[in-house]
C-alpha cells in the first residue's frame, strides 16, 4: 500500500486526460467498495449490541476503541497517511456503529427483536 509514485510526464494533453479519466474511474470503484465495507461493518452492530446487552456490557467499550485507534495510528504512519484524518474517519465509523447499536437495543427493549 505504501507505494511511491514518480511525477508523471505526459507526451500530450490527451495522455493526461486519459490518465485522469482512468484514475477517477478507479476512485469511483474504490468508493463503491468502501461503501460496501461500511455497510457490512455497520450490519454487525445487531450481533454486537445483542451480545453486549446479554453480557451486561455498555455500548461504549473504551478499551476496544483505544486499541482500534492505536492500530489505526500505526497503520497510518506505516503508509504515509495523515494520522489525524484517518483517526477522524475511524471516529465517524465508530459513531455510526454505536448509533446503530443504540437503535437496535431500543428496538429490542420494545420487543422487536
């Protein structure tokens, strides 16, 4: 993943436009993959919420979140990514998952699960 790219020199405008088009197409494909992975990750919230409820654990698991952030920091540094921005992305994913877990527990309390 930690690839270094050389500055590309182009022979003409068409070559630059073609690379731009291909790069944007690949970004769109990656975005679709990311959205699919986010959906998969969020769908696990039901299992996690119901397990936590049964075990008597709160939604917030500070030690788990700390371990994830530590892993993400190391990954970011190894791959030349902005640690703060990647950390914010992980925070957003965590919030999404916690919100989903809270909704599931609310529905479960209402007898919907």
